[in-house]
C-alpha cells in the first residue's frame, strides 16, 4: 500500500490537446479517492498516466517512496480495472483471476490457490469454472475486481468500474466496493462521471474541468462548500441556485428582493459590489406566506422527485428552486416564497467562494 503524489503533472496529446495542466495532488495511503468531472475533463488521462499507460509530458508521479514517472506499467505495482473489465472470453474465472500471477511467473498451484481464495472472498466460489460469457454483468465485475486483488498491488485504479451495471446492481456494487476497499485498505483511485457514485463512495474527491482540478475535498465539503461556481453548478442532484446579487447594506439584493448576507460571508463584502449568491434547493424553504428574507414569485414548474418535489418559482424573471416535502407542494401558478437558509447560502466573487 502506498500514497500517491502528483507534482505538476502535465499531459499534452499529439495534436496539442492539453488533457492535464500541471496538476498537484496528494492521495494518502489507504484512501478511496474519486476523480469526477464532465466528459473530456481529463479523468481517464489522469488514471492512465498513473498506471503508466500514457506518458506524462511534464511533472512526476510518485507512488509510495518511488518516482515512477518513467517506469513501465508492469513495473509500477498498480492494478487497473477497466470500464469493460477486459476479461479474457476464452478463459474461465479461475484463469482470468490468476492471469496477472501467470505473467509474474507464479507457479500453477499457487496461482490456483490464490484465485480460489480471492474468488471466495468476492462470492465467486460457485462460478470458478464458468467463462465470462456465462456470467451476469455484476459477476463479471467481481471477476475483474478479483483479478486486481489477486495481484496485491500497492494501489488500485478503477475506470468507471460500475458503468456496465444496471441501476439496482450499481447501488449494490457501490456498497460492496466501498466495504471491500475499507477491508483491504489499499489506496484506490476511481474515475466516474456519476457524482452520486463519487459522493457515496469516496473518502475524498477531485472535481476536474478542462485539465485542471477545481476542488479537492470530502463529499460533504464539496457538496456544502463548493469552492467555485463551476463545482457549485456541477455537484448536486438538483443544481444549486446561482443568482446575481448586489450588496446593499447588511443585505443582498437578489432578483429584486432582499436576502440576508450568508453567515459564511459576514463582514467580507463591500457595499455595492456585484456577486453571485448560491443556495441549494435542498437548503431553500418554500412557503405560501411571505417570510423575512424570502424571494417571492409565482410557481412555474413542480417536478416530482419521489419523496419530495422540486418547485421552480419565477421571481422577477429569475428562476429560483426549492425542494418541498411531499404533501406540501404548491400548484403551478400559485404565489409562493423561497427562503434560503442563511447558514447554508454562499457567496461567490469572480466565481470563487467568499469565505473566512
Ligand atoms: P470521459 O468522461 O468522456 O471519458 P475524460 O474526463 O475521461 O472523459 P479524457 O479521456 O481524459 O477525458 O480526455 C481528455 C481530453 O484529451 C479530451 O479533450 C480528449 O478529447 C483528449 N484526448 C483523450 N485521448 C486522446 C488521444 N489519444 N489523443 C488526442 N487527444 C486525446
């Protein structure tokens, strides 16, 4: 097991695309770390550069005490699970799991013993003689994981490990994978474009945009205190309200209404300056009656979220959203008021969080 450290890591593809732009990142030993971001932001490139499948253009990769920047993939002591699992269709489960050991010239008896042990751990003991084509998606994923575990690498790298599973299996696999990683304690980096997955599984995560890391933090930090408007807009199952605002004394003018300055920005704002006011719909209370510091308007959309509703209010032509518990939802056309929670609202100056 080992910590992973990137120093000024840069990758420019032939043709000039800068997929990684001087990234610095430290992942402590044993951490479950997610790389999250929109399509094309550089997640897979970062993972492949860690694995040695891509050559860095600049900077370095350190795993444990060792600078592995110029070292071949096979000698890096990391194991990668690919999106499509990359199982050999003509080999049974035992041979698939044991394959990396065969490459390492481990003897047959020892390979089979190890494959059986790891297979049992992942609940594959009844399936060891089957080929991948005779397994479900979830079982194939377990074989791919077992193959990685059998190698006893210093770090695991997963590229969208759950993307081939259906919605229900995916939820099961999330819990399973997280538990497994905890038990093994092996430093693990996984790429996903599914934020719910990253929030649910990761100890910490990096949110990337166009070759840059825009924030590193725990799921709670990233959800509750996005460092910039990019992360604020990207994270959350319902997007954060991001509204133009101006400072007026001890209040903010937002969509023609007055709201109190958020707790996090108290004493940090200048009279008259223009900012972006951010509050999640989950932290915005809807009511049919006006309350102090609320944004009043007319309900234009009511979306069913299951146990709650997402209500959109048109406040002087600005859309403001609030999550409303089941049973309390208004009807389209109603007059209503959205009161942001002062302890949860945020303020952004030039796109960056204003905070003490
Ligand atoms: P996705 O979520 O869609 O898989 P990603 O975040 O993993 O995206 P990458 O695959 O790392 O993104 O790609 C980062 C950038 O590098 C993109 O602009 C992509 O087009 C470019 N890119 C990736 N691979 C190559 C390549 N082999 N040659 C040239 N450009 C590439």
